[in-house]
C-alpha cells in the first residue's frame, strides 16, 4: 500500500471515529446542541436525505448514459429511502398523515419505516445492507480476482471507504441509551453509498472513453 493510500485510510478512520465520538459525547454531556444534529429533521437526517438523493440522481444519469437498467432499480431504492427520511415532504408541506399510516406509525408521521410492523426490522435491514454492500462485497470485489467481473456494473464503495461502514456497524455496540447513534449510523452508511456511486461512475466514464 502506497504512502497516499495509507493516509487516505487514516483520514477515513479518523473521520468516522470522530463522528461516533462526537455524537456519543453530545449525548453524555447533555449538550444543548445535541438535538440540532440528532433530532427529527436535524443535521443527521438532512445529510442522509441529501446523500440518498444525490446517489439516486447520479445513478439515473448513469443508467441513461451507459444503458444499464440495473442502475434504475438501485436509484429507485435510494429515492425511496430519501422519501422515507423526509417523511415524503411532510415537514415541508405540512400535510396530514393519511389515516391508515397514522394508526400504525408510532410517531404519527408519513413513512413506513416507523410503522409498528416494521420498526423492529428496519434497522436490521440497514445493518445487513451496510455489512453486505459496504463491507463484504467491496472486499470480495477487491481481493477475489475470479469473481470481480460479477460486480463490474454494481456501484460498490471502494475498499478505502470500508472504515466508515465498520465504524457505523461498531457504533451498534454502544449503550442503547445513545439514541442519536442510530442517526449517525445511517449517515455513515449513506455517505459510504454515495462515495461508492461517485467512484463507480468515474470508473465507468473512464472505461467508456
């Protein structure tokens, strides 16, 4: 591993570690600014939504440019996740939650992921997504030459982004009372996904040129 690659790894590790520590520290000292970053519609959720929307938009562009239908499917997933994070614009347009959702949603909001029948599995799905898509598959694609071609058209994050996912997964080991950690986890995972989309698109453009 070259000198520049080494410091790139150090940068990601330090950045991810600071995000974990920052969130946990705000909670522990009851900092008045904690709610600004971890509250509903706060800093974390804003970054999450932006990362998801950017990821989806780049992939839609790539689907047209490279004529790969798979990218449309992945983009749809990102757009759906962004809609869920934003409660489908409810905070912006102040519309009432539809009656069926209001009955089942624990916060009375317009989304599915906070519904009573999904609240237990939504976070687990996110952790599985991060483990498989942002940790396991990038390592396989990088170090297993015999199967690398399978992932050629999948926007996997580069191995240099893996520390972000690792820190996000390890954050789940922190005390359960750190409720803001789950928002930080999502932010890390969505930023890693965005990084993967950007890096993959640049690679595809080079190959097409």
